[in-house]
């Protein structure tokens, strides 16, 4: 009887040891996986932020150029003394102001750490608004050249 108890103790002790080692290995594997996921998520978010910042810089540059073009066209519009043309210019300039507002929205989204998807949506909105402002400017230019 003493031998069977000793054998049972050895088997139980060995089982507990093996289970302990398996649990330690499983815990290490789970922690390594979670660390890998966190690291890859961080790298992905950092890359998205850099891309968004690059697109914001490009939008700001395009906006600055467009604003200068609007200022030049404004001189031509004011020289014509045409009230309808001035009203059309004011409407076009509103599109420029909307573009500036859209760019400011992007800056604030990046500053507060909004998700990359949200920033991307705002960038697309700003690009669309920039195109509207460009087409408004082209329309005003054609009206100025037709009236002159």
C-alpha cells in the first residue's frame, strides 16, 4: 500500500509540474502575441499619421496658391466695375473660405488624435472643397476675360 501511495504521489506531482510548465508557456505565448499586435498597431498608426500630415501639407500649399490667385483675380474684377461679376466673385470666394475651414478641420482632427479613418474622411472633404474653389475661380476668370 505504501508503494501505491508513493506512485500516486509521484504521478500527481509530475502532472502538476507538467501543467505548471504548460501554463507558463501559454502565458508567455499570449503575452508575446499581444505585444506583437500592439507594436504592429502602433507602427501602422504612426505611418497613417505621417501620410495624413503629408496630405495636409499638400492641401495647405494648394490652398495658399489658390488664395493668391483669388487675390489677383479680385483686382481684375474690381477694375471692371461690373456688379454681377463682383457678386459672382464673392460667391466664388465663399468656396475659398469653405476650403480654409475644411483644412482647419483636418488640423484639429490630427491635433486631438482622431482616428485615421476620420482624418482621411476630412482630407477627402477638403480635397473636394478645394476642387470646387478651383472651378469657381476658373469660372470667374472666364467671366472677367469675356467682359474685358
